[in-house]
């Protein structure tokens, strides 16, 4: 096996996929084209992966149901869709990963299925809903850290079916300039805040004008020391990570800083080594070239990465390309995503097994978000369990 094959997952050649067989290379590499041609219907999806008539009709039923609830349930960039195996219901996997019990991990993360309609009375986790924000677009659940919502959740390049926010696909939610300014005021007024998470939605899916404005305003706040940028763009739309974008971040985040420069880093979201491609590595390389570090939050997902060998391979490969595993998060108990939950007891067993398979620096912390906005609880096994 060649070294690249041990690190990078090789996506399907898009020219062999019916939906894009006539697409030019220049278009495929263009993030604007990618966004304009995102998969939003079962008809388009069926030209990318094999679906029986029954499977297609069931997916369409789920999409229609979610749309009737005001949701926008399906959006997948062509690039990310090309990472799906041709037959998502019979995937090929590494030895020992039990493919007979799994679906393709990209398909399972991206496509609504009847499982999304199970357990309708589970309830919603409203910890980060509009009604619980501190002021404007700011949301604070820790003494010294705050989240600043700069974009709607529907701004994401690709939608994650497992998204842990109750309003994740709600098309009625809007983040206005007024709300952002209120949030910036809140951060500037509270001198105990020294770190901000710029998030959404996706922080890199807003306009460059808005991004520049937000970062420059944050640079004016003297007690703010750290800016964390949350994005999944490198994973689902890596061609959008450009030197122009990174120059804006590099210059704006410290434009008005006096004294020691603020520390800026990226937080991304990789769940499976099938997402770790040459294109992702190139995007990560650009980010690192501009002096930024990249950390990752993985969610423990049933049928995606709920096996210690899968997790080990994912964490190893992301570390090899310069992404530091930070958290392995327990999936929320929330309506529409309960089928993704792996029991905490099983997660702890996986964490114990990782110890012998990986060096310590590549092992993330296993944690869960407390319902109701109480922050994270560490679930790491003690070693004496």
C-alpha cells in the first residue's frame, strides 16, 4: 500500500458519477459552483448513489415531512457527496469494521432517513436556542468564554443530519447585523471574557465583508485574548479555503490589537477517516501556512465511527495532516438524532482501547454537553473502572 493510500481516502472520480459527468475541472474546483450545485433532492441524490425505488421513496417521505415542519433537511456539496461510496447500503470497510452492520459514513451523516422520524417525543435540547442567549448574538455558558453566532445554521455548506442543535435546520432563524453588534457590545462590556467562539452555522460561510467587520471589532477588545473560529468548510468544501480568506482573518483579528497579539485558531469537525482526503489536507496546509492551529471535535455516532479501530484510524490520520483531536463528544438525546446515540458505557470502552492503539497526544477527551446549558462533563475512564 502506498503512503498516500494509508493517509488519504480517495473519493470517486466525479466524472464517473452521472450527475456530474460533463462538469469541467475548473467548475468542480470552484466553491461558488459547488454551492450552486449542492444536492437538495432525492432525484439528484439517486444520480450519485445507488438507491432502490423503495429507498428513494422513503428518503423523499422524510424530506417532505421535515419540510412541512419548516426545516431545510438536505444540502450536500458535490465534493462531499463524491466521498460517498456508490452503494451506501453495502459499504466497503477496513477489516474488522463490521460493514454488514453499517451504512456509508458520509451518507449516514448527510441524508435524512426514516430513522430521523423515530422517537418523536424525545424533546428538544434548547440550550443554544435564541431564547437562551445572553444578549444579541452572544451566548455565554462559561465564566470566561462566550459563543458569538455570526451566521444562521442554514448557512452551512452541507447539512449534518446529526447536528446537535434543536433549531439546526430551521429556515426561519436569522442572524442580523444588529444582533451581532449587541453580541460584540456584550463581549466588550464583560471584562471577564477572554475567549470568543465565532460560530454559526458556519463562521466561514458568511461574506468576507461581515467576517472582516466582526474580527476587526473583536480586535478592539483589550481583555479578549483568544478567537476560535468554528467551521466545517475544510471538510465539506475545501476549495473555499483560500489565501485571500486566510489573509483577511490573519490581518483583521489583530488589526486594532495593542500589545500581545490575540491567539487565533480553528475548530473543525471530522467524524470519520473517509473525510480525510488530499483536498482536506491541502486546505489544512493553507491554514497552517498562515500560522493558525487546527483542532477537531468529533461526535461519537452510531453506524459512523462507533468502533475503537475506526476512531483510532480517524484520530491518527487527522493528526498526520496537522489537525489535533480535541474532543470526542457524546451525541445529544434530542428529537431526530436519537438513532445516532452510542451508549456512554460503550464510549468509555472505546476510549480505554484507544490507549494502546495511539500515542497520548492523539487521544481526545471524551465529553458530553449537559442538557440545559450546563457546559461539558468529562467522561474519560479512570483506568480503574
